[in-house]
C-alpha cells in the first residue's frame, strides 16, 4: 500500500514538473517572438497628412491674369476644367503632374535601404455619384506595410479626394 502511495506521489511530482517546463517554454517562445519582431521604423500618419496638406498649398508655375501663381489645390480644379493657365497659355494638367512628381520625389527619400520604400498619390474626382480616377503618381516599391492620409475638398459640385500612402 505504501508503495502505491509513493508511486502516486512521484507521478504527481512528475506532472507538476512537466507543467512547469511547459509554462517556461511558452514564456520563452513569447519572449523570442517579441525579440524577433523588432519594431520597424514606420512613416506615421501625421507625416503623410502633413505632406498632403503642404502639397495642396504648394505654389505652382501656373499664373492667372493678375500674376497670381495658383496652388496645387486650385490647379486641380483648373486641370479638371481644362482651363489653360493665363500666362503663356500653359497646360495646367502638365504643370500639375510635374509639380506633384517633383514635390513627392523631393519629400520622400525612397529606396530599398531607406525607411520609406515607396509611395502612391491618387486623386479622384466625384462626378455625380461616380468617383472617377483623375491622377495617379507612384514612386518606389509598394509593400504591405504602409501609412496613409486622405483629404477631400470640393468646389461647387466637384468633390475631390486625395489618397496618399507611404510604404515602409
């Protein structure tokens, strides 16, 4: 009888020891997985949002009769209306495209070794109840890791949505 109790006690101790080993292993795995998943440097939302806001206020080379240079925001409407710039009768869509590309290229240093691998900037215009793609500019590589910003504004019946994503 005494031998059965000793075996039972030994089995209980072995089960307890096995449970402790399992718990320690689980904790070890959790710490290893946290260590392996080092936080990567990401472009945070406020940077993308600040970029979009600054871009909309950026002054372009498109001039009005009063020699006022238009902002990107005003130039979007001028391009949509196919209304040439007053000074030198320049195409507002060409100026818009070139300006956005140059500002994005200067603002976002993209590359495989950089924290920002690429970006996309899309401008859509709502005509009636339908959203129509208007302009799409990309640079670098698109990844699954991104931060973005969205800005919408309107003038009359036109409603414009700007989507910007910076990929890490």
